[in-house]
C-alpha cells in the first residue's frame, strides 16, 4: 500500500515529494510514510495502534534490555540512530524470531511475546507502549530470550 500527497501543503507549497513506504507487518518495519520538500522532511513512523506512553532512550553499544514480556501491553520500538538486534519468543508457542533494526526502522512487539534487544551500536530510540507503566501492576514478566 502506498500513500500519495494530499495536494498543497499547509502553507500552499506544491514542491513536496512523497515516498511510499512499506506498511507490512514484517520485521523490521520501515516507516509508514515520509514527505520531503524544500523545508525538510516529515516522517510518520507508525500508523496503527493506541499508544498511551511514549519513552525515549539512549543506549551504549552492547547494552541489553528486555528478557521479559507483557500480558496486556503492546510495544513499538523505533530506532532514531544506531542499530539493534532483536530476539523474540511467543510465550505460549515458543515460536522464535530474530532480526536487526537499523536507524529509521522499528518493530512491533505484541503482548505475550518475550523480547530481548541488544544494541550493537550506540543508539537513540523511541518506545511506544499501549499502557503506561504502573509500579503497582507493572505488567512485566521475566522470560529470557536466547539469541539464535
């Protein structure tokens, strides 16, 4: 699926170009939509889901986060800079996956999928969560994920 420009931009400029990008559920996932014109660019990194918490992070090369899953919380991680290797396992099925996320890409990590993210370069990322963190009910359950 691709998107086209919607005619004139907010200030009447018509010199913008649009880039149709993949909307597939494959991982890693490219951004949903990008528009560039003489002023710069505007990127829609994801166009589905209900997100109630937005986090940013900076990780050193070699840092690992995760080795857990959420029963109700969906997560979307989007790399702004750097690179990470993601390994996942579906909790009830033991179906495993592994993939690399480069800068400008992201991955949807659904509830009931344990995840491990290893940053292979110094990285900056955005993390979207469908539920905000509640220290009384953290919805975080430890389950180490082997790197395959």
